[in-house]
């Protein structure tokens, strides 16, 4: 039997069947995919932000992207947390350092996603501070009397104090402890991710000291005393050349609020042991003398960077002896150890610079604070001015709080006059009537290569140390060049030193902390607040502020600052010297003379 026709028929039927099946098959939909097309940087500092984006393909619903991160409690935030495909969001790192995974998930199919890794770095750690650091703190003890310490401390980079030395005076106890060794192995340094921390010191003679601190950078730290002994503030700076002595020209200022005394000027050193020439101003309780010739001497520093410096104060014909501690070749911290006065301050080198009136040409930001000559009434001021390079301030404003219930806001400095001699000795006479009782400033120029606020910074800038030499107000401060185009965004160390009055009390306080600025209108952060005589020690209080630029006076901004959730914010004025430095003055003084008076700085953490 011939089966070939049957085979052909069957083959034809099979081909037709297969062809029919193929012609009815539908192509399945394309699979959704997600890709992070603008990736975050591999690392960010806490609180820092980055713009990121993700693109979703094959999503017919066009539903976009949902952003999350892990670990959920400490990974950060997204603004917004949902975007269209290829749309951008701003990722902001948290206040906690660590490894973070960012996830961009399809809104339509959340199981389809893309991931990126970011390392969130701390601002600082105990390992950031290694070496010998010079510190100084000035303020008030628990008996409401003057108190100051200057010294050096050895840190090993692992959080341990391995030695040091300090000089100390406390008017209440009457104690003056000189060359007081700091015991090794008895102190500790602890620093959190935001750069806030504590340092404990155990001197041999003086009481133990607990310092609260905020790291600005590895070489510079803002500090306050944070214990039951005293409330005081200052800084901790890496000691770069401990064998340095004052050389060439130098500017100095010291302030003694207990005796109502300020003293400052310029001097020339032979670089060995003698102060060969100098001119200085002084003021005690409103009796000022100007341009007095001074001489003096000094000793070489010991292994801890400590030496002594003696200045002949001509008005009282007294030798004032100070312990000095080296920060570097052109910066020294002073604390008086003779008991004649109770003053503390600094010396800044001038190098071989020849100064003139043009040295105050350009724009400057300045700040000062002090007392009203043993009346224990406090005042504070900050402002900005433009020198014409010859003898006048062509522009400028200042905010002044004298605690009298009538703070000056943006008082006009135009028309004020100034002078600068070739040795850097100078002065400013304010126009009068626009800045309360402030009228006479002593001005003592520093090396243009020195950063007054951060002595180890390579940015330099120069400027001047300043004294207020008015009959009613005595105080100290500084002026630094003001740069244009400065920004105010990122992590900043914050401090404030001042006092406040209520209907029944008057109390000094100090605050140090860390805040994050969004660059446009808000600050948030934490601080330690020492209000020793009233509420005591207040660790980790919240700081929240809104601020707005003064469009009439560029460089000036006004702010409302809320501490620890208080119902009434404090009124504060900022003056911006640079992106790295802002000066601020509290102008919260009511019509009854009750309010807060304080001066401080904001320094960008690096």
C-alpha cells in the first residue's frame, strides 16, 4: 500500500496548524526597569545634600519613582520623596554617620528598583584632634566673679589626655595657679558625629574642668566651660610651633571685667627677650588714656609652649605679668598672673608689615562685647563698615545692645573717622548719636596673612584687634575683612557669650553648639548651654532659627532664634564676614531693660 499521499497530507495539516498558532501569538509587554541616572556622591558629610534622579522605562502608567533609604531611622530624607521619571529630588544626609543605601523604586511595581550607596561622614571624631592644643577660657565663676584659664593640653588622637599645663585665676577664691601641670591619663575627649563633644582636664592645683566643645576643623575648636565651677568661653587651637616667641611687630588686647579695665596696643619685639618699643591705650572705669609708650620683656616658652610676658602699664606705673601660651609664630593667648588686675586676651603678630590708613580701606565686619566699668552691666555690638582708605568711613551700620531697653538696630556709621599709624596703632571715632554710648574704638592691626578667628587657617585676611575706650563702656573685640559673594550654607559651629536679665535676676551664660544652615532662611541644631547661676547646665538643647537678609545693608541679616523650644524667640543680628565666619549680636532687650545681651560667632565646619 502506498502511504506517501497520507504522509504529505498529514505534514500539510501540521504546517497549517503551526502556522495558525503562530499567527495568533501576542508579544508580551516590555519589562519595567529603573536606573539611577543622576547618582549621589560616594560620600557626604552629615546634614549635607545632593540632587539625584532616576529614570523608569517601559512604565505605561508613567507613575514615577518612590525614594527611600536604609537604615530607615538614620539614613536621611528626600525632598520630594516621589518624583516623575527623570525628575530630581534632593537627598539630605542625616545627623548620624554611617553607610546608607538609597533606593529608587518604580511606583507601579515597587519590587523593581535601583540602588546607590553613600557613606555619610562625621564632621569630626576624637581622632581628628591629635597633638598639643592651646586653649583659653574667660568668664565668671559660680560666685559671679571673674575667672580665666589659659593653657595647653596634649591629645593622642584616641580620646586621651596625655599631659599639659595651664595658668588660672579665680577672683572669688583668690587663687592664682601658675604653670599648673595637667595630669596624664585623667582626662578624656569625646566627640559626636556633629563635632560636638566634651573634654575633661585634671590640673594638679586647680579644680578639674569640663569643657563642652564644637570642632570647626582639626586645628580649631570652640569651647565653653560646662561644669559647676564656671561659665566661660574661648577656643582650642593646634599648637604648631611651640618654641615661638613674639617677634617683629605685634598687636595685643586684654580685658578685665572685674576691675573694669582694658589695655591694648602695639609693640615691637627683638625676638629674644625684650619689648623695645610700643604704644598702648588703657581705660579703667571710664578714665581712658591714649597712645602711651610701653616697654616690657618676655621669657622663652617651655616644652608646653608656656612663657611669661611683662608689660609696663604706664598709667598705673605697674608691671603687668602674663603667662602666654603659643598657638603659632604669630598668635599667643594671655592670662594675667600678678594679681594687680585680672585680665586675659591675646597677642597677634604683625610681621614686618608697614601699615597706613589704606590698611582700613575696604569693607570690614566687626564685633565687640564688654561691661560698663565694674557696674556688671553687659553690652555687645556687631557691625560692618567701609573705610575710604584715607580717614573716613564711607558706609557702615552697627547693632548695639547696652541692656538699657533700647537696642540700636543698623545704626549708621557713615561719616565716622579713623586713623592708622605705620606701626598698626589706630583708632575709630564714631559719628555719634547713632550707636548709643559707643564712640571710641582702639584699633590695632594684625598681619594680613593671619586669620584672627581661626589662627591656623591658611586663608589669612588680617584685620585688627579692637578695644572700646568709652567712659561708660569697656570691652574687646576684633574686625576682619568682609568678602563679597559669601554664602551661608552647611554645617557651622556656634558660640555665644553673654548675660540676661529678668525682673528679679541678672545672670551670665555661655553656649556652644552645631547648626546646619539651608543657605536661605533656616538654621537647626543642638547646643550645650551653661546658665550656671540660674538653670544650671543644659546639655543638648535644640537651636532653631529663621533668618532674612537685609537688602538695604548687604552682609547684614536679622534672625529669630529659639532655644530649647521656648515660646518667645530671641532677636539676633548676623554680620557675615565670609562664607566661613559670621558675627552675631543678640538685640533682645525690651523696653523695660529686661532681655538678653550676647555676642558670638558662627564658623563653618571643614
